[in-house]
């Protein structure tokens, strides 16, 4: 194992064992948190632990500080101004709802910000408003209530036709917003803990009638920033922007037991112009999953996910992918650019998931600069993923998969280099691989092929071990194969500037 992977393995231990302190020791500009070599590893099934306030927090603390955001606010308040009590036991749902309702009056008057001071703030679901910043102090913990009545039922997403877990409606997310403009959820690495263990238990026992809520969901919104926070133990997905555009997720740590069900990290869903960068995710499911609706409902809704940029992502997910494309992709997914990715003890790197009945398309997926340690698969494509919302889907709605590019990748301790299976009579095409080195696990035997491929077409150059015959075609009709493409694009989301903003209790 090279020195970089030794450091990354230490990072993984730190994130699993002491996530908050590990995250705090790293500067905002450092991509790899400092390791905590003396901290014991936690059980893969135990929920992550949210921090307790440090001694002395009962003493007065500063109520003035600065932070980075694209837009600063003219009006400020603290959750304590609305009766909030941060003792971990008092329910603060009404305090959060009253605070947002009060601050919403400033949406057209310079906007507003709500400060969450040190403490453990138990709450049910609450909604956000436009021109609004939610800011968590580094010793603030928002705790999701374990009373399911505090998570109101809402309609299923129209592009899914039903709840993802169960038919019918779904529980609202802990932090929710719809039809919003200019929303920031940030902090000094404060924590949002969904306390998801009860939800996981009920889900595994088939005791839930409705689909679990997420930690953060924004719908039909424009201009969303989620940054500098630690998210723990979500009941299901952690961050779910859906039907939204101009979304930035950066500097986020997400931690859940690696056997927790469906605790995806960041799932842009029918979204455009999304920037995900400098995030660290330990998950029971895909670290990032790009989606766009489910079968006939997604086809009818017709809103693709496109122009997605993923950079400097570290992922630990032994049962899932670093980046999944699909399987709910019926509105289409295109122009996904991922680079500088690190995977440790993860099932696969970038996984394409779809099936007959999905319809839609997956086009223009570009991946480069991936470092992997201990993988089941490096490459995984599945054209028979199954899982349909109901029996009304059209089996003749065949998805198109074309133009998937991988380059500059290194992997150690790999069980299977690639398992790539398209759809019969509708092969996945335009697959390109270049400059890729895969070192198989010590117990691997040539008796078991490193690659398996069906119903795919593509090219390869400088790939070890040599891939299957279906990836040996010519590249764009040339006799000599060159590097796979990674377009240099200019997207407005990359030009969003962050400025120094301030909070002061004297603003209100």
C-alpha cells in the first residue's frame, strides 16, 4: 500500500471512530482530515455518535461571527429567541417553525439568518424559507425526533409515483423546503443527527406504512448551498435536492453505519447544475447517487439530471458504490463529470444501474483521477436492476446508455476488475477506458476471470489487467487509441462566489 493510501486508511479510521473531532482538526481548505490513530474502530452496525457540548458551554459565548456564503443576510435571530431549549430532551419543533415563519417576512428585505447555538436541539420536521441561512455553531446538534408524528406525511414525488420504501405517501424530511430561492444551510461543522436507528429497525421489520424521511430535502428550488456540516444517522437518504437547479454541496461529512439501510449520502434527483466537492462519506448505501425518476412516472415527468460536477470526494461504503448513476433514471442523466475521487473498502467505483422499463438515457458520464483501496468491483454496470414502482411500467421502454468514459484510475486489493452487463439487443455503447491499473487481491486466481462483459461496446487503452474483448474496439474509427475524453467545460455553477458574511445578535 502506498503512502497516500496509508494516510487515507487512517482517515477512514478517524471518520468512523471520532468523526466530529477528526473533522474539526482539518482546516476548511484541507481535503483529507487529520487521522486519529489512537481512536478505536466502531462497530459497522452501531450508529455514529453526535458530539456533546464541551465543558463550560453554560458560560456566555460570542454571538458574533463570520462565515462564507454566496449571499449575506440583513436580519438575524437565534433559535433561543423563539423559546428553543438545547437540553436534548425538550422538543423544539414549534420553536424552529415559529422562527422560520417570523424570518420569512424578510425574504424581500435583505433576507434572514437563524443561528443555532451550542446545545442539543431536539426537533421534528420543519420547513425553510427563501433568502434564508440556517447556521449551526460547531457545538450545536440538531436531533431528529423519534416520535414519528413529528415527521408529517406528504405526497409522493410525482416522478416516482409512490414512496420509495412503500406505496403511498412519505414522511417529510427533517429539514425541508419547496419552491425556494437562495437558501443556505451551513455552520462551523455543526451536526445534524437524524437518530435513525429506530427508523432502520422499523424498516427492517416491515413495520413502516410509509417511506422514511431524509435529513435534508429541497424541492423545486434555485440557488441552494449546503456546506460545512456533519450529518449523522439519517433515517434514509441524507441530502436530496430534487427538481432543483444551481445546487452546491461542499465540505460535508456524512456518517452512518455501513450496514444501515439506504443511507445514501448525496442524491441529486432531476437536478441541473450541481456542484459536489470536498465531501467525506461513510454510508450504508451509495455515497452519491444521481437519479431522475422511476419508470413510467419519471418518463412522464421528463426532468433529467444534468451538468453534475463531483470533485474531491472520499467514500467508504462496503456494500455500494462511490457514485451510482440510477437506477431511477427515467427522466435521463447526462453530463456528469467526476474527478479526484478516493474509495476505501467500497463495493464499486462508478456504477451504472438501469433496466428495461426505465426508459430514459445515460449519456456523457466522465470520470478521471480515482484512487481505490479494497474493492469488490472497480467497474460495474447493470442492465437488469429490476425494482419497479408497480406493474404499470412498459417493458419496452428501453434505456439508452452511451458515452461513459473512465481514465487515470488506480486500484489495489480488488476482487473483480469489472462486471459489465448491458441489455440484450440494446447494448451499452461508447464505453472508454484509458490509463487504468487494477491490482488484484492476493487471493485472486486466474481461474476466475478478472472481467465479465455482456451486451456492451467500447474501447480501452493502457488498462491492466486487460479488459474483455468487448472493450477492444477502435476509438472513433482511429487505429491508435488515445486517452478517453474528459471535456473542459465552463458551467455557471463553478463561478458562484462565496463572501464573508456575519452574524450578530444585535441585528434583531
